[in-house]
C-alpha cells in the first residue's frame, strides 16, 4: 500500500514566505521552516504542501513563476530546500510542491524570448494577431482583471492570460512545452518531493482542446501520471480542479490520471450547511457523490490560500453564506467568494471551530489544513484581495508573533494584532500545553482520523438520525467501521439511532459535548461531535 499513501494522509499547507523568518529580514525562509517542523509533526500531519517558492516578481504570491528550477533568494537556496526535504523526511513527513504550468510570469526568459520571436520559443505562449471578440469574457478576477488578452508592443500581437496580465498562458499544445513540464517534474522528484499540487488544471487543458480537434485533452493527465510514476513510484498529482461531479471520470480516468482532486463543490455545500446550521446540504451532496476508482481520492478542506469560492452555489444560497460569514462587502471577493480566515468567520467560537475541523476530517477524502487554522488565527481585512488570509504565522506573544525579529513595517505582511485572534492572545505557544485549546483539540482529532483508516479508504454513508441538525456518517472498509456524528446547530440535538447502528458495539474515539452511549435519549450538545469505532 506504500504507493497509495495519500489515501490516508493529512496534508498541511505552508507558505514559506509567511511561516518563519530565520534571518530577521521580515520574510519567511526555508531555514525558518525547518526550525518549525516539530510543530507540524506534533500536529499529526503526514505531508507538507508548499505554496510556490520559485524565483518570481511576486505579483501573485509566487504564482507568477520566473524560473521553475530554482528557489527565490528571499527564501534561501536550492541547498536549503534539499536540507528542508531531508529534515521533513526524518520526521516522516512527505513534501508536495506547487506545479504552476498553466502560465508563467511575463518576466520569465521563455516569454521574453517568445515576444522577440526567438524560433526556439516563438510558440511557447498563446498569441493572436487580432484581439478575439470574446476577450472580455471568462475573466477569473472580476473587478481586478479587465480582459484575458493583452497587447504586447514588442511582438505586436496579443497574448492570452486566463488570469492576470502579468501571467501569460503557456501553450500546452506545443510538444516542446509538454516536454519541458516533464523536465520540471523530474527535477523536483529527484530532489525528494513526493508529488505536486497542480494549479488551475481545467484551464491548463483548454489549449489542448482548442489546438487538437477531436483530441481528448484529459489524456494528457495520463501522460503526466505515467511520467511521474516512472520517475518516483509514490509520486502523486493533487489537482486544483473546481469541477462538477459529472466531470470526475474525465479527470480521474480509470485511476490512470489524477490521483487526488480538491472537492470544491463539497466545500461549498459544507459552508452552506454551517450557515444554515443544518446538515442537509452536505448529506444531499454525499448521497449523489459519484463512484471513483479505488486508487483515486478527493481532498477535503475548510480554507486554503485563496478565497472560499461559492460560485457553484445558487445565488440565493450564496447570499445565505455571505450573510452568515461575510456580510460586509469588504469580506467578499470577486463577487463569488469570501476572503476570510476560518476562526473569524465562526466568531472565534472554539466549540464551533472544533466541530468544523471534525467534520472536515470525517468527510470522505484526504484532509488538507491551511497553516494557522489549527490555532484559530485571525485575518487582516485591510490587506488587498487574498492577502487577508496570508498573514504571518502566530507563534507566540512576542513582537510580530514570533514570526520575525524585524521591525513590524519590514515584515512581508503585518502580523495580525489588536483583537482576540491576534498573536498576543492567539498563538501556538499559548495553546501547546492547554488541553482545551484549538491546537490541542485539532491534534486529538487528527490522531482519531489517522486511526480511522476507513474514512480514507471507504465510502461515507449518511445516516438518518431523525434530525437534520446532525451530520451522521458511517465509513466502512475491509470489515472495519467508523461512525461520526456532528451537530451543526447552536442548540442541543437529540438523535434517533438508526437500526443498523448498535450502541452496545460503539467504542468512543473522541467525544466533545456528547452524551450518547448511556443516555436513553442520546443528545449532542451545541456544536457537539463524536467519533466511534464499531466493535465486531
């Protein structure tokens, strides 16, 4: 089962830039990250996903890559990266890195050569002599991005950019570009990574579909998996692909394409359920979840480095979530999402935060945690766009939250301060030895999740408990069985045990605010939850 390690992994997402500064320049770096690996190991994570750390003009948090084979000098050297992977492996932690090949920075030497019509790179990007009539359609960042085509004065043509104009789309239809992508994959696998989080996968396939009439673009995902597996047997492809469930077969194939896909629609239904304090949206979604190959997996999450995208909800549903978690326009982004951290959205309520984490870990798939959410850290809505949730990690109550010894104004972003979720009151050091802290609770939950391998390997069956306030799931695999219960409501909820669940066979793994096994009228307290193993 070694090569299917991702089925029962717990992934922790880190932005090197904002995690820990080791040299006092106000910018996080790999040496700082190495010094904090004990925190990640103690949390119970088994894999670290790194946001882009490559050389970049950094106009888009590093997603505008200027060199795919290096480390941005602000974060250290390639040697520091190798030292990091070695230190991670010593702690039993695998490493995933971002593969950002839908586009590159316009500062990349490839683009500079392409705009000069260098024969070796002339067709590495998507160029048109005339601006397409639909250039203003399909923008990803409404209000920030005006078009998907920009005129280049040097080449005297328009180049395509699905995202910002400083990120030109690579021409994936060009075999030379695809060959270069394989070199990038092989390079980082040789340095010890266990796979890649692939950025913007559906957009990456757009040009293949356009350029090759009758050619099924998703076949390219099979080529990538085959190459990665040849180079390193355990290597995985974790995709950012906000797809509809009917598209799952295209992206998973028969298990020969993507290994893991973020389940964005489930995330949106979860926030709708949290807003309504009703499990029905999640239950209905899980009942319709398509079958996927045994070697494939969904990734579950609460937050990540971007906005919470609510674009697949109905307009009325989206407004419900906005009203509950982001009523002010300044909390919303791109007309479809929330640019808020998890704890502030939940009002800093430790019980509700714990319940949300418990649900995420109990849902079918591999859980992914955004750094800082394990301590319930705050946000800075004064920062533009997505930067509100990308503030420095809050380690302790010293200046800058222990992130850096630099002056506050020299930090890459100001640490959150001055409210209950700022670093003075919410930090890892203060929570480490407090058994009731968010950090301690998340640690216990992750331990329970790692024991409950049935969740990662099996399917989740929603249970009818006689109340829609409670999400009940039963996960079974190879004779093992796990039952999890979560009260999404702020009021106590009495449940009715379904016929297939015998209380006499339930062994508690974790219980918070629950009185279920002894009471004749079993009840979950406000935001209460419980995990059980069914004894045979």
